[in-house]
């Protein structure tokens, strides 16, 4: 039997972290070897899975893993990147709302280690993005994006909404990126994003193509965080065999 891939999970006690732990527990290909959380987190010292305890000691954790999965917060990601580079560990990052300087650090890290970054780890988002890109290229209808998430989601708009907006602007060669809608439409070549927060909604993204006599709606709904968790594990399995570089999709 082949040795399981050892995962160091950063942000292991968060909503996504716990969903990933659940998927790891059922996996025959990966194993949790370290569960990292912030200092003073109430879970520190408790068991995460199979005797692995929650810890804030990144250096010790990274020594024993094959790959890092980071679903923490932007400030933590900024700290994880140099550790990953120092220990030459592949990094899978699904943290959204990263400031520009941290995005730059991820790109720079990709020169030294394999880095997988995606705002949405679920496999279905790739198909949705391609559909949106195709429709955007075939029509010149006005485009608006609406995203809905649970009340606890911190970043706004969502990373997925930004990704879908980028698909439209690139397909149409717009100079302006998709942006959070805070005013009425000012010009034709813009894509506005609107957000709703409440309840326990995992994630709904709708892209509206609004013409004068017809409209097209593409809606992508995630029913469980397991979709993201499975995608993150697949990304980890993929990235450990890749060369240094920045990746965003799992290729066949």
C-alpha cells in the first residue's frame, strides 16, 4: 500500500478547516499530520483527528508534512508563505479576500515551490466559468453578478464572484475589472457585483446577461462545504507532483 500524502492544515478549526478534516478522515490517499490554528485559539491542545492535536507551531508542523493546505485568514497566509518556501513544501491556498501584497507573495513563492491558488476549490466552478466566458463572448448584453453567502463570511464580494466577473471582462477585453456595485450603472462596459449575507447559505452565484428583449441567467449553487473540501484535497494530491509554479486548476 502506498504511503498516504501528509497534510498540514492551516486554519484547521474554522468552518472550512473542519470540513476538510472530515474529508481527510474518509480518504484513502491523504492523512492529517498537523492541524494549525492561531495563538490563544480555544481548540489548541485538543485532538483534531487520529491523535493529531491543534497547534500554533508552524515550523514543527511543516517539517513533517508533504503539502500544506491553507484555509485560514489573509494575515495567517502571509505568515505561512515564507514557512512553505523555507521548508520547500507545496502550498494549496483557498483563502479569499487576500490583499494585493499577499497575492504578490504567492506569485513570488511560486518561483520556488508549487503553489495552487483558487478562490473556489469546488470542481464545478470551472465549468461555470467556461460557460460564463462563452456567453460573454457571444453576446453584448449588460452583465450583473449577485452572490449570497452565510452571515459569517468575512470578505465581500466573494472570491468566486470576482473570478466570474473576471471571466466576463477578459472575454470582452474590458479595461475595467468587475467591481462591487455601490451605484447605478454608469457605462456599458462594466460588470457590477452585488452581495447578500445571511443565514447559513453556503454559496449561490448568479450571473445575469440582460438584453433588451431577452436575458440569460447562469446560477451556481453549492449545497455543502464538502464540495470545497474535496476540491482542496484533490488540489493537494495534484500539486505534490508538479514543478514550481502557480496553478489554479487540476489538470487530467
